[in-house]
């Protein structure tokens, strides 16, 4: 029977390279090793777990089912070891704590730059790693431990997560000057659905909110273009490729001065809540708990 003591970290790293490149020869070149050395490492790894991990084919390698399974675990192991090394290096240079935060685009664009700056100015020995992700990915990362703290939209299920209100924001319709809706101060979302939209990519909570609202109005959302950022939405709208819905605080003054106009939405769902969450508030490290409490407004720094 195989034992976890038989696993060699360098062999796992090499196996990942082989799997990603699909070739022992290319993996040898990438790793600055001989082909025979790479082949022996993989053979030893297969022997240690008593499973065939890959099949040698004329044009490369093909992972077996066991190989596919090991690849998932090997990536997780190597990632966690890398994190450990980074955190230990941080401690060596005086960092007292490392907090991993995943947040959606709305939070990062509107609120987090200010909040993180204020927190770090009062907690200089804490390191905050911030990653921008979709709200659904953030909830999953909190649940599986990839993120200590997450900030996500209120229309994403978050069962089993300790959460608190982070911020509330307001969505507005953005249109180019001269558009038929540009003269309005406010409009119902249903009255905009005759026009083509520029939206975020599939999986974003904002796009899901718009699709659900269109469905509730027995209409379809006419998505002409999908992009990955708010700035890209603004650029597309500026060039007359559609209208879009964005958080009001994400529509900067210079954008409005560049030929765009923001119209308030009268729909109740246009007022959103952004949640801050953790798998367990009580289980957070002292530094992460301090950041969580500051972000949720339950304590001052």
C-alpha cells in the first residue's frame, strides 16, 4: 500500500509540467533535465502509488484516470507549499500575518482601494493579498479555504458562510450622449430592453441580475457584446455599441465627461448589498478577524 511518505514534492512538480506540456521531452527541456531523468522520476512516482499515471504515445503522453486525479491533488499540494513558503518569507521580514481576500469587480472598483489603504496604514505588519474573481468563485473559495475573506454580491447563494454587510451600492444605466434615453433622469429597466446591451462575461453576478430582471419582465436581454471589465463596458458604450448597467460609483466623472450619461434605475433590485464573508468568523486568524471586523463596520481600527 502506498504511503504519503513516499511522495516527493519535486516529482509532483515535474509531473504537473509533464501533464501541462503533454510531453516528456518538452518537460525535460523546461526543467533543464535529461529525458531519462524525467522518465525515471515519473516511473518512481508511479511505483510509489502503484498506479499508471500516463500512457506514452507516439506524439506525446496521455494521462490515465489516475493521472488526472493526481494532477488535481498535485496542483493543490504544490500551491499550498508555495503559499507556505511565501508566508514564512513574510514572517522573516517582519510581516505578522497574511490575509487572502477575494473580491468581485464592484467591490474592487468602488470601495476596496480606500479600505485596504486605511487598514494597512494602521496595521503595517499585515500583508493582504487581493484577488479579483466572480462572486460565485469567491463563495467557493471561502468554502474550500482558498480565501480567508470574500466580498461578493447579494444574489449569489452563500450557505454555510458567516457573512455581514460590507457596502451597499446603486446600479445605473449608462448610455451615450444623444441616445433616446439620455434625456431621462430615471428609467425602469423594462423600458430599456428594446436596446442592445454591453455586458460582463458569463458568470458575473451583475449579468445574472440583469438576465433575471429581463426574464421577470417577460423580455430577453439583447446582449450584443460581452467584456471582462467595467472600463471595457464604458468604452463600448462610448462607441455606440449598446447601453449598459454599472455601479454608480464605478462611473467616474471623466467617463461622463467623455460623452456618456448615467440614468438612475427605478427598480428595487438596482440597490444592491455587497457581503463580506468567511467560512467561520471565529476561526479566522487575529489579523484576518481584525480586517473582517473593520470591513464589516463592527469595529474601528
